[in-house]
C-alpha cells in the first residue's frame, strides 16, 4: 500500500525537482564554516562543500523504483587542522538534517582533504565519502520507514557496513559512536513501525477519506509510542519525530473532536503538552 508520505513525495518532488535527472535520489545542501582556520586553510577548503554536494546529487542511492527525491542538508564546522605524517587532518563537527523529522549532530569527524582531489563512489573506505554516505543512508533508512513500515532496513544495513569499515580503518575517530548510533536506530523496531503506521494514518484520513480506518492506524501508532516511552521515557529519536510532526498530528486528531485522543497524547508525549492543550482548549470553546 502506498502511504500518504509516499504520495506526498511523488507530488511535491515532481514539481520541485523537474530540472534534475530522474536518477537522482538525494538533493543536498552543504555548507562549510572554517573561521577558526588560517586564511590559507580556509581557502584550501573553499570548494569542498560544492564537491560534497555534487558527489551526493549526481549519484543514485536508491534502487526502489519510486522516482523519489529526498533532502539532506549538512552544516560542517571545521575547527582545527593537524598534521600526521604526510596527511593534513581536518577536525570538525557536523549537523545533518532532512529538514524534517531527522536531525543528527556528529561531534567528531576527522577527514583528510587535498585540494583538487576529486570525490568518487568507489565502495572503498574514504574519510570524506564514507562519512557522507553513512549519513545519506541513515537519512534514507528513516525516510523509507516512513513510507512503509520497516522498509528502511537495506539503507540501515549499508550505513552499518560503512561504520564497521570506519571503525577498523586507520582513521577510526568517531566511527564507534556512529556504529552505536546506527545500531540504536535500526534496532528500535517500535519507532520504525510507528513511522510507517503514522503515514498510514494520514493516508487513510486524507487520501482514502476513511476516518474509521485512519483511527485504527492512529491508535496503533500511539500504542507503539507508548511502549517506546515505557521502555525509555527520554528516547530522543521518537521525541524528535513527534515534535517534528506535532502540528500536523494535532490538526489531524482535532478533526475527530475527541478529547480522549489529546489526553492520551499528553500522557504519551508530555514534551508537546502545550500544543496538545491548545487543541483541548479549542474543543472546550466549541
């Protein structure tokens, strides 16, 4: 079954990416700041953001035949440079997002970069391209889980392979933490299933105009989030997902005019109590 999320992607990106090749699966926006470096070091890195963006944008990362395009933004903060033998090592922090419900911050990316050294998709570990591919696949795993329940597994597996290679490479800094990150996300089947069930809820509600079936998917979604937070009330990934969708979810639930749904959301997701209470107050005013 095509989910609401999938139909939205098809409609939105058929408009927004009409100037791009159909082979393209990820559109990236890469920014790099290196204000702590010397003017020469900053100049050496001047082209890197564009090179990374081209590396991502001109490659087909998906094999699912959906003709979908996804967003990935990176904000790179290069903080220092060290020399190790013949290599110049750049130490940086990176913020990664899909402009929606996935946001990651990597505190320890160390990469080797030589001016005018092109970036290629080779499958061999590389301090820049392997890092980029890891986060592309991590984002894609979450996106495909939101299209259909648990459909992101192959992308998570690709990210896991990269992390394992990085951990045993000569530039292993940060890769153990990335391996832990991918393990934490890919093994949380409740959250992964909840993402797909949430898309089913929107699909039945808006595309099929079947509020009864939509309510069934909503209750399945809320059951999964309840179980997640009973296991770990501070699990940041489901909190971030619900916060990213709080307005969309609240508007959809409001259509049922059922106080108990918002009361249940407050119990499950107290982080967004203020927004849920706003809709409860609206119900009281009717």
